[in-house]
């Protein structure tokens, strides 16, 4: 009887640990991978550090519902002091925030019947200007789908200094108005691809209108907390934090670029528009996380929007999306020009899909990168995910990780037996 009680307690604790946002760690061989082959990732990451492309990195490789490789490399900080990297280190995800924060949150609005992909943006933001054909004068409205797939034609970015000089800092309402009425529409919506941070700030503003919550609060309550993530949050600069121990989490953050005062940014989003105009609560950037938490996110996506226990049973309290919503999210909309290659909030086969490498199936792989040096690759065919977190912008914005991401992906894919 005592043995049964102990076994039941152990099983409950195992489920509880998973529900709290941790994945088990297992050997590569237990998931059909060659550990000797997989360990070659050490060489390419250490080579990048030696070449001063990055000061350090954390890599996590997920197979199914387990982490099969988790390792820290190099340094967390080189300015003002040298600190070694640890697997607990949190990184400024930059544009990986678009998929982890904004997209996962926004897809909930779709499955909850609050928003449709075909809805015009001006349904939510009155006066949001359509594209106008310069020859015929025909107008075509921009839709939610256009924003999620970067086919709206909105200009990629704005000059932050010029905007702040004219409208002031911490002025999200003014930026919304600027995007709605002044930003150029470069082509007919759905006909081409132009990656734009303005798409995701617009999605943020729609979410906030529909839910009555700021994005950083909504994502924390409905995505990060549901998955039990303990090292994932936004660090808003003009609002109260949505996590209890924001100061403790800030101490775990890797620094990014050194500023004019000689100090690097720490727990402040690197992206100028997100930091200086949106106050750290921004649809294009602002999430901070670590490799283990992002491994949980990837496992949930690979399981159709939910975590499962070691026997494959669904942990209902961790569901963030339905299986059909995940399938939709990972699909290139047939309404868009085939050359676009973007799924909803994720890359699939566009010109930005280099992190997939050469071996993973482009039909079953989604991914995203971040300017600071972060990336996620998820292959639903092999149930493999790669989380590579670096801070190439520390101490200066000079590093490069494009080739490194592909090399790591190829080694991981090549180790699958």
C-alpha cells in the first residue's frame, strides 16, 4: 500500500513539474538521435564565439516532449563585467516575440470567435488607410491575414528618432495613428512579401481593443502562465509588470547593446521602436525568455497547442490553442501569392527561412528569428525543435548568426536516425 502511495505521489509530482513549465531531459539515443553527431553543434557554436560573432549562446534541442540537448556556451556578459553564460539566462527575443507573444495570443482571438482572418483592419482601427492602385485608383483594404503574413505592404520600420522628435516618446496612440494614416502602402495586399514590424504593432493594437488588456498582460495570463513558464515575460517601461518577481527575472537577463552612457541595455527591449515609442509593451518585440521555457512553447506547438505527460496524456490545464488552430497557424494561406512563403506569424518558405538549414522539410517546418540573435525552428514531421539563443548585439551591434543558425539546424537534422 505504501509503495502504491509513493508511486502515485511521484506520478503526481511528475505531472505537476511538467504543468509548471518544465520538460524532462532525456538522452538523444532515447529519441532516435546520434549523440556523437549531435555534439558537433558545440564546435560550430564555439567557432562563432572565437570569431567574435557572438559572446555566448544557449542551445536547446527538443524531441517530442523531452529536451535531448541543453547547453550554455561562452559569456552572458562582457561589459561592464565578464559573466559566464548559464542555461537559465534570459534573452531579449526581439522579433521572436512576434510568434511567441503576439501570434500565440492573437490566434486565441480567432478560435474564440473575436476576430476573423478576413476582417479588414479598419473594422478595429477606424481610418486605417487601404492600398490605392496608383493607376486605376482602385482601393484594397488590408486584412488581419495580411498583417500576420507580412503581405500588407506596410513599410518595414520607421525612423524612431524622427518620430520621437515630432511626436514624443512613449506615445503608442500616436504611432497607431501614424501607421493608420501616414505609412506607405507599397503594394496590393496579399500579392507580395515585405517583412514589417508595423504589422505586428497593428495586431497588438487590435488585440488590445478586442480584449481590453494590454498585450504584455494578455500574453502573460493566457499564454505564458497557462504553460507554466517561469522565466518568460515582457519588461514594460511605462506600465506595471505582469509578473511578481520582475526584479529577480531582470537579473537573469543577458545584456544587449552598450548605449551612449556606456552601459548596456539589461531587461529593456533592444528594439528602438518597442523601447522608445511603445514603452516595452509592443507587438513586434519585447518578450524575454530562456531556452527551457521556449522548449515548453515548442513542445506545446508540436502537440497541437497543449502539453502532455510522459504517457502522452493531455494536460488540459496547459492548452493554449486547439489542434486546428495550430494547423492553421502553420499553413501558408492559399489566398496569398505562392512566392510569399509565410504562415500566420511564422516563416515557412520565404527568403527569411535560412534558419531551417538544408535538411528539414520546408513543408513541415516553421521558424522565426530575432534581430538580437535569437531563433526558433520547429519541424512537426520529426517533432524536433531547435532553440538557439544568442545576443550578437552585445556589446556592439556587429555580430552575425545567419550561417550559424543553418549549421546548427543541419547538425541536429543530421543526427536523427
